[in-house]
């Protein structure tokens, strides 16, 4: 509304100046100015309307960027035909993980068939972001006229801002509790399996020395410590021995995105810090998250390089409001489960109720003040990258 009032005031000011010049300074020159003031907007209107169907805008940028660096976005404007175009106004935007100093860009195209310009975005917060162009206008006389182009605007681009993952120590109490449960379950499984072999075979699993490329989940750590070398089981370990790490990036629609993204970054750092530590210590995990299609998937993480790939998958997925992770496809009970969630308040039971047994189930929240509607233990990552129990 203020912009329209400003335009009206500007038109009135121009008309007043022409009136003063015509009747009080130079009548002949005033008539010429009056004709120009009437003729120029009509010509400008023709140019502005002509350009609406004869311009196409595209842009290109990287799919990932490190937090604290800059994302370069290259915008290309092409015109159809050789006729000069009026002033074009390009209106880009970026979501809340980026700095919000995104300025509009105005340009003209006379002899050029293509023009390109670049703008930079500050990657301030780790997580999934979006970059796009929300409008392109063809502008007329002195900016008084502006019409949206009729050509299709480019699709927005999903950009993952990669946060720094903390280096969590193996002395962390949360890690030790998970490792103890896994090793206990591993020993019970080994005892249960010994009866499957005849008297001509050695009791328990058959083993051989570790070779490059063997899954870490098949290393027998107890036997390896006795022999002072890594020993690998020849039998496939059952899924129940692997702990489950769940990432629940839940955002309520009532919470503004600018308030939610920092909590989501903190949770991503916490869960991947734990995941990297577990795999580095030879504990294979099942990781549950929502993919880009909106489905909850379970992936086995038994390779030290795989958490990096999972991180990129998570960062490429847009957070959908009021949508929690689904654990119905998890299957049988697990030896240990850690559910990392941005909101363990009302409605969180929809996640925990899908686990057969709540024994050895923990929650990772955002801080000591995080809500917890369950009786499960709640952990959070403090400023010194240590998991603390609330």
C-alpha cells in the first residue's frame, strides 16, 4: 500500500512540475514536455507488456555448502527475439538457514540475448535450505508500472548446509551404556549359537582374521581382545544385536521456521556425533530417518565412510511440518534404541509406542529444558560436546 501511495505522489509531483513549466516559465517548451510525459508512459507500457512472454529466467547453485561459507547462485536471463526489452526485476529468496540479505536485481536487455549475474548467500545454520526466485517483473515508466512475467519460473533448489559434527569421546556415558548393551547381547547370541555346531567344530561362531572390506558388525570384539588381532565371525549377525539410532526432525506448523532451524541443526550434530563414534568403535547400527520422498527408511551403518553419505541424505531432505518418523517398519525388538527428536512433548508417544519394549530406549533432546512426555531417560549434548543426562 505504501509503495502505491509513493507512486501516486511521484506522478502528481511530475504533473505539477510540467504545469508550472508550461504556464509560468516557457509555454512552447512546456507543451513539448507535456507531450513527452504522455507519450513516454505509452511507449514504456508497450515495452513492459511485450517482455512478459519473451523472457526466461533460470539459476544454478551447488547442492551442498559448508556452514560458515558462502553459496554462490548464478542467475541467467534469456530473451526470445531481438527486440529490446524493458527493465526486468528479478526477486530471489532463500530460506532461514541462510542470511536474509537477499536483494532484488534490476537489468535491461537491448542487444544481449542472455545476461548473467551472481549473488552470494551466507550459510549460517546447518540443515536443509531452499533457494529460489519467487517473482520476475517487467517494469515500465519510472517504475510506476510493473507486471509479472507470464513465463514459468524456475523450480526452487534444495541446498544442504553441512554443520560441523562434534568429536564425541568414547568415555561418554551414553556411548558406554549403548556399548554395554550391545556387548551383552552379543555374548548371549554367541552362547545361543554354540548349539548349532557339531562336536567336530569349535563352539560358537566360526572365525577368521579381519580383512579389508569386512563389515564391522561381524567383528567379535571379545575374541579379538584375547587374540590381540581382529577376528570376524563367518556367520551373519542377527539384526537384534545392532542398536538403532532414530532421527526425528519434527517441526510443529505453529513454530516459525526461523525458530526451528537452530534446534534441528543441534539435533543433527548430536545424532551424527554419536553415530560416527559408534561406527568408529566397531559397533554397527541401524539408522532410521525420513528420506526425500517422505518415507521412513532403515539403513545399516557398518562402514566408517557411510555416516558421511547419510548426513548428506538427511541434509537434502526438506523438513515437513507436523510429520514424525515412522518406526512401524523397524520389525523385531532391538537391543538398544536411541531416538533423537526435536520435540519429545505431546504426540511423541506415536513414535515410542511402535517399539515392542522400552527397555534400553533413550531419548536425545535439544537441551536440559527439552520437554519429555515419557518416562524414558533424556540426554542432550552440552557446549563441551558431552552427552548429559537430564
